[in-house]
């Protein structure tokens, strides 16, 4: 367990080594003797880092001398890091001082010289500490006892799952029958099928091995031979192949292999054995694609209806295993009801026992387990035959420490440790960082990655630091250590950490002094003298004061959730890098007093309606990289903001104005949000030409006067702005219906990856759009959709995601042709707001489409306009189809069951369902019913002038979502709008609340 803590130390170590290398190149390293000392520090830290990496892979508890040495090296590394940053802050400050006259110039040079000599003295002192720790390392010979160790466990924690009795299992029947049905289903046109693979994926402790074993036992008699083998984190491939040979030859008394057989010979023997047999093989606990690539060589495709089941914690591995003719089954946690049944069955021997005095606390424990069967079993075992309420309360309050220390929780701990230790060192550190967020908190991806960067946890290799951070984020999702939330176009916007995993990493982070949690609901002594990252959770009351005996001088990160916690003074946070008050309630302007003295600050996020201004001296924060004030009431930025030479991300509200001089912020890569109408003068826009690193821009405009008076200004300003920037992401909040993009130059948009126009519509798809070779995501609203628009969109070469909202199509149809169009598209979302228009896919169209969402109206027969199944039967690669059907309502009442009885609604749904059932991938099909007025597009003028009466559309509230979709966020997806007869809002594409009707698998 403690070995993992060593890995947290390596996080800042790598950053410090890089800083020391850079320091050697700078001018002040040329001071007498300093260069040699810096080089010595760097080389010694490299050697220590190598030792820390070895310790990071050791599972057993380290001896006390090793622990003490590791802790001292960790603190020493932090001290060196703070020393380097403090020196750079002072030097930059002196360089940027501007004063006329001889005296001021001399004073500035003296300050600079003094700073240089001070760092020389500090480096000398740090060198002495490093020498001492290096000698201690050699004296105790710390590395020798661990150099041959490996992170393996002598007991396989999955073993009990293989011998679990069926009557003790809960919630297994549905998933078992679903997988069996998929494995045994045969296509009607063939008597024999090729090899099929199902990959069961989910986090550790979810019951993947149990599920695979139950399926295996149920159907193995249908096959000529079968085998169940486990791979594990450090696989012995030859042993796995030998075990497979033994099991598939179980009826043969002779040993099917020789002890001298190598992997190639074992693979050949397996292939010979399975050549004409119908086999069933379970490959349990696959950690890496490399192991699978070798094993699959033996599992030949022999056209005998053979089947393979794999289990893994890694989504990427699951996809690889089931790449050809396969199916990835994402295992879901137990429901609360099933968790409760399992809990009481394990704790008291019966699921039907009821103890009123334990009701509330047991519900809390079960919720904490989060549907994780192994967690339920582990915690219930700790409480077996315990009837005293205080004991249950104690366990609920200390589940994290119980998992870490209680010997009865060893199996759970080993399961989680497997996943943790399999992570690369730098990703482990990023996982520990999640302990700074409270239980059940939805953690925004952008916020998390920007904080990782500010803390120096991102080790940039190729491309930007943010891209590297995204890779780490997706790695944690793929390994089922965090749960994706708000998934858009296959990409999660946020994540959550399972309660049990959060407890696991919180314990590790606390022991390492990686994070320190101060909860005002529990007044406990602080175990760390000098915490590095502090997280306050104050849901109790206002006016809480931080303990005065807490040392703050080494705190690098401060996060407050709940009510503001009064600190002695911000001046005490001498090396603070991250100040995150985004979720801090009742935060006010005076609480920011002294913030300009946090000279090391790289990340500042504020979120309170009581914050109305930033301090005037904010320009002192010369290291600031991220400033996020979107959730404040700040209406203008101080002039000092333009002096931020290192600011990379500026996130503000659309009505927040900023001063002249934006062109001086030359490190700026992301700007949200810029009101182009307010800054439409040529001089204001010209400054954007100096922002050579700007890649992501969100633009808006607010129209207070006549639309026609400003349309030309907006279109001209946007054209000029885009000619000055090399953007990758462009998001426009369009308050100008019917905006034309025809005059924009495609050359200036050649690097564009993502393009969104939110809210308002455009007149047509510009002809130049098919020239955007890098564009992968596009979100547009069209007043009406012509075939020419679809043809242009279909020619965008790299387009993966298309979201299109429109009022209607030409002659009531939107055709997707098969002629060399949409060759890469994977996600297609089409919302048709008016009646009488439907989509039609031709054969061979969108060959790679995986996810389709379409919204159309079916109030009565004429709304369908003679439609069939939309041509969905031609989408051979489809895995998900979501169909939203607009229907009638009367007097504001809404009854989805009655609506389904309408012949037009039922007719449309049944045609689509029949078409989907013919597709090879057996896509998930979801129907949703939407309440919407029936407006026929032919009722309007033939030429269809842009006629929008925003005042005629009013929000009438939300309808309960009903049963939540699998993997959804349990939040209503749409807002209900009611349009008056004959006066809808076709150019605005209003979003409407939906209610789930059914789900067809």
C-alpha cells in the first residue's frame, strides 16, 4: 500500500528536475559555483527519483527507515521547487519594474543582484540536505531489499467469484440472460456462424468475473470443449496457454504439452486442437492488449459457432478484444434495491430481515457502496451479526479507513490496488488529485485538467499540455477508475469518482501529505504540520475561521466547497499555485483582499454572485495561467489584466467588458466570451492579430436595436476577426437569425476543428465549408435545409460529429445520399422543428455512423408525409438510435401512454423498430415522446421569409423525465416550449422536454 505513496512523490520530482535543467541555461546560473551546485542537485534528484519509482511498485509495507527517507525526499523536492519558483518570481518582478532616472535604475539592479546571491545561498543549503539524504540512502542501502520485488499478490482476489453459489448472487439474472441471448443468437440465413466475442467491461469489484463464470456454467454444455483462464496484471502467457490446452483436452488423459514448449509451439497445439471444434473460452481479467494479441492467435476462427468471453477493467482493451464480430457489454452497478438485498443477506443471512433502528444508517452505507457488489459484501461482512446502531454509525463514518486497515477488507483493498498500481506513475498522481473534490461531486474536465497543469502534474511530451491532460483523463475513464458524466458526441464533459474509489485514494493521499481535508462538520486534529494541498468542506455554517495554528506557508493549493472559510490572511499562503473558490458560497469582494500578493498563483477561479469586481492590483499575478470568473457578477476587468504575459485561458461572461490592450496578452490560447458587437471597431479587432497562440474563441453579440441595422456590422466584424486568428475551436452565440457566412474566407478557417453556432440560425450552408479539411465537429441551425446544404456538409472530409437543427426540408424530405458523402461521420443529430418533413437515408449512406438521434413530429398522418422507416435499415454500422417523436397535447395535459395509442405515432415507431432489428450490430433503440404544437411548414408562405416572433414563444416548464436512460445524468434533456397556432419559431430551433417511452435492445 505504502509503495503507491512513493509514486505521488515522483509527480513533483519530474517537474523539479526539468526546472533545474532549465535553470542551468539561464544567466544567473553563471554566478561563481552556482552552476555546479545546480547540476549536482539535478543529478542527485534523478538518482533519488529512480529509487522512488522502484518503491512505487512495491506492495508490501516499507520498513520505517525507507518510509522516513521517502518522506524527507518528498518534502525536500517541494522545497527545491518553491525555491526555484520564488527566485523566478522575484527576477521577473524586477525585470518588469519601470522607472525613469538613474537612482531607480541602480536600485532595480541592486535588487536583482541581491536576488541572485540569495538563490545561491539557498541552493547551497538545499545541496547540504540533498547530500545528507543521499548518504542516508547509501548507508541504509534502501534500494537493495526492493529491487527484485514485483507488484504481484500471492492470492488471486477473483478466486471467490469462481466458486460463488448461485443462490447467494443478487442482480445477476438480467445481465446473464442478456449475454447468453447474444452469444447463442444465430442469424436466420446461416446454419453456422463465425467466431463471436463478448467483452465485459467495468471497474474492479463490479462482478465481471462472477458474471462471466455464471454465463460459462450455463452454456458450456452446448460446446465441444471449453476453458476458463485468468490473465491478471502480470500474465504468464505460457502458463495461460498450457491451462487452456489442459481444459480443452480435459477428456484426454495424456498431457497435451511438453515443459519445453515455447509460446509459438503452445499456440500451434491449441490451434490444432480447436481446428474443427465448437469451443467456448473465457479469458478473465485482461489488463493489456499485448496479452490479448498473443492469446487470440490460438483462438482461430473456424466457422463452428465458437464463442469467446473476455473481462477487463479497460474500455480500450474491451474494444480491441471485440473488434471483429464482437460486442462490448458495459456492466452496470447494482440497483439500490438489489444492493440492499445483498447487504442484508450477507450481514444477517437473510434479505427479508428488518431492523427499524438500523434503517437510516444501513441506507447510508448501501448508498456509499454505490452498487459495487464487492464493496457491499466487504462492508456487510464487517457488520455481520452486529446489531448495535453505534457500531454501524462508526463504520459509515470510517468506511475509507476500514477498507485501508481492517483485515477483513483485504480482498476489496487488493482489487482496488490492482487498478491503482497498473497506472503509469504520472497518471497515479493525477488520480490522487481527485481526492480534493467532495463525494458525488461532478468534476468538470476542463477545470480538472487546468488544475493539473497549474500544479505541474502534466508531463508534456508532444502537443499542448491540455491535450496531454485529456489523455490522462481518458486513461482514467478507460480503466474504470472515474465515471464519465455529461457525454457529448462520445466525449465526456465531466466525471465522478465512485465513493469507494474516492475513499481509497483519499486514504493514500492523506498518508502521503498529498492532500489534507478539513471538514468543518468534524473538528479533528490536523495530522500534518505543514500541509501542501488543503481542501475545506464547510456545509455547516457561515463565518467559520481557519485554525490559527495551521501552518500555511507551504500550501500549494486551496479549495473551498460550501460557505467561505475565513483565513488569517491570504498573505500567509506564500507559495500558493491554485486558488479554487468556484463552489464557495457567500464569497464577497473583501474576501479577496491581498490576493495580488499571491505571486506564485497560476490558477484562479471564482464563483459567487457577490463578487462584482477584481482587485485593481491584480496585475501583480504575473504567473497566472487560468482566470475563470464566469460565475460571478463582474462586469468589467481591471486594466492590469492586459499585463498578464503568461495567461493562457481567460473565461469571462458575455457581458463582461475588458480594457484596451488585449493584444499584449500574447500567451492567450482560449478566450470565452468576446462580445464582437461591443468591440466591432477595426482598432479593437486588430489587436487579435497579435494573439498568435489563440486557438479557442467563443464569440457573442447582443442586439438592442434593429436587426437589419447591425447584420452587416456583425458579418463584417466576424470576417475581419477570423482573418486575424488561426483558430481550432470557434463557438458563436448567435442572436442574429438568418446570419450569412458566405463572405467568410475558408483560408482563415483552415485549422478549424470544431465549429458551433448556438441558438440562432444561419441562412444556408456556405459553399466553402467543404474546404475545411480539419473540421471534425459541426453544430448548425438552418432556417430550412436544401439538398445543396446536405451535399456540402457531406463533402467535409474529416467530419465525425454533425448536429443539425432545421425547420423543414425541401418537399418534406432531407435525403442523405450514398455518393461519397459523410464517409467519416460517427454521430448525427437532426432536429426537425416543423411537421411534414422527415429524413431518408439511401443505401450505403453514412457507412461509419454509430449514433443517430433524430427528432420529428407525428401528430397526425400528414405530419409523416408518407414516410417509411427513414432508411435506417441502411445504416449497417449503427449501435445507438434515439428517436424523439413530437405529438399533440390538449389543455396542457400530457399522457404518454395515451399518445402511443395514436395511429400515426405508433406507425412511425413500429417502422423504425422493425428496421433497427434487421441491423447486424443490434443497436440500442430508445423512443422519447415530446410535447409540441403541430405546425405544418406548408401553412407558411411559399418563399418562406424569415419571420420570427420571439415573443410568441414562451417556456411552460419541465415535464418529469420518468425513467432515466442508461448512462444518463438524470437531468431533463430538453425544455418544453408551446408555440401558438401558426406562429412557431422555426429559425430558433427550441429544445423541448422529452419523456422516455420505451427501450428496445
